[in-house]
C-alpha cells in the first residue's frame, strides 16, 4: 500500500514518487520555467539531457535552482541548469525514482506528444471532409480543390465545425440545380431547417456558391448582383423578378401573342415563366448570345421571325427555365455564340444544363468566318474545350482570332427568313 503523499510509476508498480517533497522541491514557483521547458521537450520527444539556460533570472528563480541542485549560489546574468543533474537528484533522493520525466508528469499531468496530437488532428480533419464523398462525380474535382485551398479550415477553424459545414453543403449541393426554380430562403428552410442558413456572408453560403460555380459553370465574380445570378443559375432565387430573358417570336399568353404579332422583342421574368410559360409550338427555337442578333432579327423579320431566345451572356435562371421548358415540350434548340474562349464557356455551361445543336457554331463555320474577316481581333483569355465539337476549340487555338456574332449576322438572319 502506498504511503500518503506517494505515487508509483504510471506504468508499473514499484518505487513511489514522494509527492510532498516533489511539490516542495521541483514544484517551487521559481522553477516553473524549468518544468515548462521540460514539458515542451517531452511533447517533442526530445531527450531530457543537456543544459537549459534562463536569461535574466529573478533572485527567487536563482535560489530555487540552487536548492534543487544543492549547490552554492552563482553570479552571472543568466541561470544554467543541467537536466542530467536534475534527473540524478530526483532519482538518488527517492523523490522520483523514475527520474525527471515521471516527476514532471506527476506535477503537471500527462504530457501529450506533439506527434500524437498532430496525428489526431490530421485524422479529425480527414473525417471532417468525409461528407464530400457523397457528392456527385462532376463535383469530385471541386471537392479535391476545396481540400487543397484551405477555405474550409479558414471558415470553420475546427474539424468538428468543418464537418458540420460540409455536411450541410453536401446536403444542399446534392439537390441542385432546383427545377423548377424556388425561393432561396424557402429552399434553405426545407433542406436545412433554417431559412437564413444560406444568407450572404455565412460560411455555408460561401462554400455552396463555390460548388454552384463548379456545378453550373457560372463564372467567378463578386458583388450582390453576381451572387443573385450565381444562386439563380442553380435555380435558387433571391427574388423572381430580377432574373430575365430576352425573347422574340414566342406565344402562349395574351402579352406574348401581342408582342409577337407586332414583331417586338419581349423580356420575360422568371416569375412569368414559372407561372405562365409560353406555348412551345415551334419545332425549332434559335438561341443566340448577343442582343444585337435578336434586335436585328426583329427589325428585319418582325412578326414573321421564328422563335429566338437571347442569353445576353451567361444563361440566367430565367433563360435556363425557358429553354428547359421548350426542350421538354419538343422544341429543338439551335445555339450560336461568339467564336472566342468566353463564348465557348457560355455554350458549354448551357449544354451542361439543356441539350442543343450547333447553329452555324462548328469548326467549319469558324474557319469560314475567320477567312472572310482579315481584320479579326486576336483571341485572348484562357482556352477551353467545346464538348459539342472538339475540333472547334482546336481551330480557335490554330487561327487565334475572335469572331463575334455580329460578324456573321447575315448568315444567321438568312436562317431566320420565313
């Protein structure tokens, strides 16, 4: 049986630590610096040998060290203690038969090895990213980059918070894009039980918007308007009026019928498209990137122009809703855009959401237009592919010139002739 004030080795029975004497000797406040440095060495698995030096010690710290080692006071600006000597004192005195490491543990509690702590933390972060495994394959590269970028660590700070954040993000992204489009607060309330979970500035909104860009091909940007359109590209609406699409020649409501009969373009809101969509009577619906094409078609063909939809850049939620509606009800979509890297990205983003066929938007069309445009501006930007015809991206890389839709306007208008 241990005597009061004594403790055995933490690993096996045997000689006991004299806690009372240990507290009076090594537990002296004047040796707190020494104990702390020994703990740090133990955390790093460093040997408890050699010298420890304390610059500018107080008289109390100097006196405590002299008592510990049983030596006469020494002068000097610093205080030096040999750890081997401390270990010997503790063992020979019977205060700590197992030496310095056991004594420090008895005084201050268990010492966690930094290697173990780091391993545990690494395992915890690995587990924090586990929810990303449930994402669809097309988000695999995004998930990989998310791990590398460190964004989750900056937003969440701890593995537990990160796992909660990524679990919610995965829950959201697995259900996107929303079709039909839905209010963002209503979606958040249904998916996460909190209508404000995806409010601007929240870590979850930041992660989900990043995933939406990867999912829909929506370009990078910033600002309130960009965020509204980014959400809308996945069918999540900050409001049902801001997202619009420019059209010509569609019918199905009194207002659309009147605009088509007068040959005037119509701007449709997402609210109109979700409440009273047009009647998809046309076999073919043409789709362009730039409003100049649609405006010129209205001027040239007026009420006889076949249905034409203009994206005006990246497809908005309203444009996607309209085109999906037309495709689902039997219309074939024919698409044309600018012959440049940005144009190919827009076309690719649309193709990932709605099937379409090229409308004079092939490698042969590009080569013909480039040959007819000797002063075409040089191609700039980052190259991308063309999923509908890989040869188109190859041709752009070879010729290195940009051909805007307005350059081939006569060709497009000829197709729209009744």
